[in-house]
């Protein structure tokens, strides 16, 4: 009898939410979650399939964890997620150790593995139907925050991206459904809600409701237990003055936006399929900062996109150095089969991509150190995540300007607080990406 389950979600935080949903379903079937695969009767691997390196990581995890079917108590090995959706039935013969494959439309069918006696696969075309109604789920993050996925899929069709083919077009959840979930999270004592989607600003557009995101945020403002609301993955082409004005006036929505610009070269942005104001990053940033001067900005840049020469790359470096964005992530272009950009001419050699990534981060490190030095000596709110990963004697938290997992952290060197609490602290030391602080109350 299958009594316990070990689940690992690879890739993005949207995958993490899908994993938590599956854990909720299996818990209702009576399974107990365990943290060691050696103790699991059932192992579930929720995969990412966005780029080749993510697929390789997923395969490595599957092969490693499949060994527990031979030397442990594992009876069922289940693989779900984007990799399954992308590669489909060919995985059945390639990885015979797996008992059940589930595509991105079939997370709710994870319980099938409990009764299935033969290897099988459930996969269908990316859905055009709105996501399922909210189901309660265990939260696997720190007690200080939880992710809430407000829509599924993407309709932007960037030339380098597989997401629309894997996840389908954007489908928004009903506002009442999201409010129900956030209310429950607030009742659990979680102070920070992080709204996520492939593109948060597309929320409601599939329903013909251009003000849907604004209406959602206005409604969330009234959910009393919630203290912080953060927006991630804001497509630059859909940022409006009305949205910025709402953020500026809000008491809960943090002045923080994660805007994936990808590049600043007009020719490359055009080839990527970017549209509207997304083609003019500097103009957009000027508008944002004119509305909210103290806003924290995060972005992602891609190096090595086909046609990126030294001139285009130097243009990007100059932009990073001059504009001084708070947080910058970067990755190398991957020519994924099935995307338009994979067949573009003037592909950039891998060694050049790696060198450019290193150079870009070198420039951003200087910007980050400069930006963080501005916090020195200031008294700021810090949300306490929990114990520091490197020492049980220290606490770790975040400023409003720091999203979990992707930005820096605050190391608390003096004072105590309960995980999930928001305290006032004085910044005593700054580093490249992290700061140190002492609690004042």
C-alpha cells in the first residue's frame, strides 16, 4: 500500500505551486509527505522543459530517484510538468523506470498512480480553458510568504520561447477564486503574497477585461490578514500609468516590479518579437520612475541572441551601468527546437555567450554594491523568513526590495523575531547582494 510521497519541483515558482497543488491532492488521498526519498512509497518529479539545460537537469533527477525503486520502498515513480508536455510519448520508451507521466493539463490526475498497474501517460494539447478552481494546498516555502498563480499560459509568442506551445495561451483565474485562496493564506498567518504568472499584466485580457488586474489588486488590498503584495513577471508592453498609480497609492502592494526586458537593442528586441513600449526599455523606465521614484526594479537580460554582435552587447552593458537597475538576472540564449529563433542566422558561439554573461555580471555587481550602500544606517521594515541556512544562531529576512530566492537577503546579526513577522531593523553592513541588520523592536 502506498502511504508516503516525496515530491520535488524543478524550475520556476509556478512549478512550485503546481507541486503544492499535487501534494494537496495526494494528502486528501491519505498520503503523508516525506523529505527523504528513501522513506517514500511514491516519488513525484515535477519537471521544467523550458530550455535544454532544464531538461537535462530533469532527466538527471529522474534517473537518480528511480534507483529508490530498487533499493528503497518506492513502488511508484511519477513524472509531471513541462518536460512531459514538451516531449510527450517518446519519454515512455526512453525512461521505462517511470510508472506515470502527466502533462501540464493533468496535475489533478496524479492520484491515478495509486491504482495504476502499468506504465501510462496522460497528455493532451495545451488547454484553452481557465485553470481549475482553487484547491487548498500545503505551503512549502518559508512561513513568511506564499506564491499565488493568477493565470496559466502565455500569449506573447516571443521568438525564443517555448512556453505558449507547452502551456498554451493565457487563461486567467476568476477574481473570486484568487480572493478565496489569498484569504485562506492570510488566515494561516502568511503576511506576504506574491502574485505570479507567465505575464501578470495579461491577467484578464483573455476574458476581455483590460482592468482585471487593477480590480484584483483593489480587492486584495481589502484582505486584512495580508500585509505585503508583490508582483512578479510584469511584461513591459502592458505596464500602464493606471497600474503605476495604484501601486504608488497602495498600502500593501510593494513598490517592486520584475520586468523582463531581455535586451535593449532595437533590432534584437524586434527579432525577439517584443512590441510597443517593450521596444523602448529606457523610455518605460523613465515613466515608471516618474510615477514611483523609490521603486525597486528587477529585470532579466538575455545574451547571445542571434545577431548580437559586440556593438549590441556593449550597448546592453552601457545601459546596465547607466540606468542602475536594482536587481539583474541574465541567461544565455538557447536555440530551442520548435522556436523561430532557433533557425535565425548569425547564431552566437557558446564560448562567446559564456564570456558575455561573465562580463555582464561583473558590471552589475558594481551597480548592486552601489545601490545597497544607500541602505547603510537606515531603519527599514524586514520580513523574517526563518533561520539562516548557514547558521541556526542567525535569522534571515528580506527588505521590501528583495523578492525571495532571486534577490539578496538580510542577515539578522542582533535581536530575535518570529518567522513571518515584519520588524524594524537598522542596516549595519552591506555586501554585493546581501545586507546585515539588527532588530530595533
